[in-house]
């Protein structure tokens, strides 16, 4: 089978939840002798086509930033995928799935994975929220198969659209662990001495709630923040205070290499606990 995936930002990458799913799914399908192509957002000089872990990647042309860039990318990626003659196009997330209707008109099989009801996010303006809702309706009406990540979303699609979906919850793949001593050597973190926040530094992840709560705790443990960022609302690391820190080079959401060499798993394994007070979530 020849299939394409559209909706993520970059590949190979683990910069966000969609990117992790695309990486895991695409590479596993490639190992099962499927011909898999993924369409990254935006062209780069010298890196518009290549292979990684048996998966072919293309960079779909786009312009602008943010939502406009994502909208144009899903359009150009869909056109390219139709021209390449894939048997199936797998769309990820609501916004990119608006173009699923175009793939349906082209006679190609379609699957859509709903990673979350993105229009609920506070960061989107009225137009963006309406566009995301349009993607939701397109999925419900035109997708050959729909995948959701939680029972709540499965119930939502059944009650609002009368659409049956496949529930496939996100899993966690086993990882190799680096020696605990490396965590102490590189970042001065002893086992059980810190609480770990491991996520993208965006408002929806609720890091500001965690910092506020941690300030009120009487503890000698540190709050360690590992992820893309930091977001400007939290200030630079030196001004954050003695009780929490961004360890430079910590594998918060970086490349798949940080997963393979065990650093990401070891940061989690040596923490007292992990905490992510997200405002909304796709898992049960």
C-alpha cells in the first residue's frame, strides 16, 4: 500500500503530540513494507525531499505564518499527494482535514485522526475556530474512517454527528534508559530530587498553574521544566527563581535521537514525579 500523511509540522520530529504520532505510525508502517510519504510544512533550501527511517518526506510549499501557513500547506500537500497517486491519505488534526474533501473528490481513500477538539483552545480567533469546526464537519461527513484518542471524543462525534469512530488511545513505546549518573552529571539532578514538567511550553499545558502552585509548596525539591521554549510569559531562566529551572539541553521535545539514546526516558525515570496540568487533553 502507498499512503501519505498530512497535518504535522515537521518530520523527523518529536516537537509535539501530532509529530510524535506521525513519527511512530509512519516508521512502523514503513517497517511493514508500506510505502509511506509525509508532507512537511514549508520549503527549505536543500531539504525539500528526502528519506528518514524508511519514510519519504516532502516539503509542501506555503506562505505566511500560523494558521494561514497551515491552511495553505494542507492544500498544496493534498494536491501533491493526489498527483503522486497514493492509495490512501491520512490526515492529522482538524484544520488540515478541511482538504480531506478535496482528496475525496479525487477518489482517494481517506483516514482522519482527531487529536483534539482544537477549536476549544483559547489561542484561536473567531475565524480560526470556525475553520477548525469546518474541518470537524468535513471529517464527520466525508472521511472513510475516523480515529479518536479518547472515549469523550468518541461520544462527542456520535452524539453531535451520528458518526461512529475508532478509539485508538495514545500509547507509550518502551525506551532504553541512560544511566542515572548521566542525569546528575549533565544537569546536577539526583534521583527523586525534582518534579518534572515535560511538555511544550505553551499556555494550554498550564505551566503557569504549576509554577504558581510550586511557589506555595514548602519543599527542598526542584521543579524542572523541560520542553520547547520557554514561553516569554515565564521569563528567562535566571529570573525564574531558585526552586525551578530549565536545564540547558534537556530532551523536552527534541529529535528522535534524544529518545533513542535514553535521555528523555531517564529524565522521567529519575524524577520524583511528573506533572502536566494541561487545560485540555486528548487522553482519557
